C-alpha cells in the first residue's frame, strides 16, 4: 500500500462513543460523523471523499457505518475503487480494491441489503412499540428540548414580525419545529 490509511467513523448521535469502531487500528487520519445514517448531510464523509487520493486505504468498522442504504453503499465503494482507493470493512472482513471478484461484489450487495433490511426492521419495531405505548397511555413523545424562556423568546420575536427562517436558524431548530412552538 502506497497511500495513507484513512479511517471513517459514524455514530448516530453526539452522545455515542466513537472509540470502539476502529479501536486498535493504526490510521494516518480519521474522519468522524455524529449524525444519523439516514441523514444525507454527513460533513466528515464529504470531507474524507474530497481528501483521499489514489493509493489510499479507507477503513470503516462496518457497511452500515459508511452508507445510508444499499444504493449509497454501492455508489460510494464503486466511486472509491474507481479512483484507485481500496475500502476495508472490519466487521464483515471485506476489502474492495477494484480488482474484486464477482463473489466479492455479490457479498457487498447481499451484506449491504441485510444491513438496510435490519435498519428497516428496527424502525418498524420502534413504530409498533410507540403505537402500543400510546394505546396504553404510556407514551408522551420525545422530551421537549426548548425551555419555557426560549419558547417565549420565539413567540416574542415572531410577534414583532421577524422572519421565521431567521428565528429557526438562530434557535437551531427546523421551521416545522418553530411553527409547533408558535401554535
């Protein structure tokens, strides 16, 4: 290998620990995202894809850490190996170099499909669990992040005619969330 060993780590939230993913792997540089896998905006992944060069070796803990779905996985891996960058998935013990056999490509597709299917099942079970909890009167939704003071500030700023997009951006919330607080 002539290039650098580049690690990519993704966890779903800021509270999650990134240490376990590439523990014990010697790397020249690591890019870390703390965002949901379904999120299209993954700044560290974008930065890594711009940074890496031909001959580099990208190392990721598992398939589901790199991509949002099977199509995304295939696109990213194909783009990398076409550029002369190898990709290694530690958990699945798979490495792609561009000289991959048909069986390696099949394994990427099958294992990527299983990862996507598993995520769908988890989401489905979550929705079912919430529905059951709601029927039993045990589910009140996610805890509110906004304090009463911040909600009052939102309402006051909106009442003065300030643009809602500006208020939402300042408060680091979506406009949809802002409108909920204004109701």
